[in-house]
């Protein structure tokens, strides 16, 4: 690879376009990719052709613009990308998929996500996605209710676990006039994500983090789950935290390019696939693990529910049941976020506050007392926000006392909103 070459220069990008209204933006997306030096070939699904024409796409790319499996096979052995030799893999869904350096799907509908998650292949695009061994990047676009549906969220989780990268949709006004998460990410964000995916795959160093919310080059410590404090070898004091919020933060931070140091207490949710983690079951163990991890980190997001109290003298043997009951003497556990703020005063610290009444006042008091940069406040008694739920209703409060009410959203969307705030807060350090 020549000196100064980036991951996208001369890269072969196979762009799949599905039947979302955002498909009308794809000629400009092709133009931007080509401007960066990519060779782009296109697969249009049948429904995508309702929103964008082949002629519009052919005007901005020198590669083929194919519509269906049988039409593609009639072309024989390619070439599948402009400037490439004729392929020894004569079948289009094999040749295009194997020769591509990156397969990008934008926009991706809920239907496409479901097909890929379940291995269905009933057209040229889905067969190519099954046949490729290259990185896959997906930019979903759909109505907010569809994006938040449990089935869609599960399909996204399955695909992330398989290593597929996502450029998550943005919040804004949708095609049907509703407001919410579901708009396809900006074209600049998609191109930036494509460049990063290609750079990682080609062994090219990533570019410095741009000012669009990226966490590339950053190290983020994230805690998850609920600590458990032993009464005796078989009994514990704990809480109902599932770990889902912390795991969502870890997955979204990784998707934004961060190096994640994940520290977990007891959890009931499955951890992020392929992500190393440190187990710290008690408050004391978690305090020690966080302190070590923060030495090389830019920020801490303390999503774990740490017990405020622990038995002063846990029994080394099982405590026998007695008619008189049992009295426990409790001690206070370490205040992890407060101690981290004192030990690492220049690093960003985000905390969580669980309040069951007057949430914003309680959250603001906790933020000021502990010297936090940002706090996420939630009430588990609110509908849809119970422990173990896939959703959460969160209010963010910053050091200036400004509040942002996120409303009831999937936890991955809450995580994304928090991490975008973290990324923006870290940007001045990059500029210096």
C-alpha cells in the first residue's frame, strides 16, 4: 500500500440499496464515496427502484448497477467493479460479494435486517450478503416505532454479535411526519464509518476523531450489573440490575470506535460478544478494578448499580437459621465515582442515579455532591423502565444544570445519546 493511502482509496465498495424513502439520497452517497477514491458498484432491490432510478446511479458510478439475481447472472463473469479484471467467479452474487472490500447497505429496512439476521436469501442483495467474507456496514432507516420494536432490536443485536457494523439512525422528523429515532444517518457519517471499516480491514491507521461524535482513539471505562455483598458463603445482599444498560453502552461505544474497558458485577443479560471484560462482583473489587482501568482511560461511565452497604463481618460458614432471626451490622461501601473524581480530576466521569421521586432534583444533588460531568437519572417505577427492561426513560443533567429528557427509548438509543454527549465533551481535548 502506497504511502499516504487511506483505507478507502481504490477500495471496492458494494452498495446495497433497499426500499426505504432515504434511497433517494444514494446517488449523492455514491458520489461522495467516489470522491474519496472508492470504486462503487450497486445492487438495487425491487422496492428500492420505487425511490431511485438506475440511470441516476449510473450517472455517478462507473460500476454496474444491478437489480435482480437472474439479470446479474446473465452478465457472466463481470467485471463487477470498474477497472477490475474479469472475475474468475462468474456468478454475480459470489463475484461481487467476494471482490468487494466493503459491503455497505444504505438505507437498510427492517425487512432487510430480519432477512440477514435469519440467513434468508431471496434476491441478489441478500445472497451477496450471505456470500461475502468482507466487512459489512449497515445504515438502517425506518419509522421510530419500527426501530424500537423488540423484533428489530433483537435482529440488530444478533447482527452486531456477528461482527456486522452499524451506522445507527438519527433522531429527527421522519418521512411520515413523526419525530423520533429512525432517520438514516447523514451521508457524511456513513462515509466516515465506511472509511473506518475499510481502514481497520486493510490495516491502515484510523484517522483522528472527527467532530461528529466519534470516539475513535478514546478509551472508555464502562461498568455494568449489580454488585453482590456476601453475608455468608451462600447468601448475598444485591439489587435487581440486569446489566443491560451497561452492555448497551459498551456495544455503542465500540461501534463509535472507542476502546472499551468493561467491568462487570453480577448480570443476567448476555454480555457483548467478542469484548473482553473484568469481573468485579463486590463494591470493593469494582472500586479497585475501576481505579486500575482509569489510569489509561479518557472517561468513566458508571452504569453499574453498586450496593451502598455491605455486611461488616461476613461469616465464613453458612449462618444457621434461628428462631430469633438475624441481625446484620452493615458498613458503607466505597463511593467509586466520588473517589475517581478526586483521583483523576481531569477525566470525564458520568454517573447514574436511580430515583423513585423528584428524580431531577435528586439527580442534580448527586451530580454536584460527587463532582460529575454528566448524570443519567431514571425512575424504575415508571411504565416501561422496570429493572431488566430493554427500554429506559432517562433524563440527562450536566454540570451547568441543563437537562435533556430523552423519553422512553430502547437502551441502545439511550446509550447512544449519552455517548454522543461524552464524545462532544472530549472534543476540546482533541483540539488542544
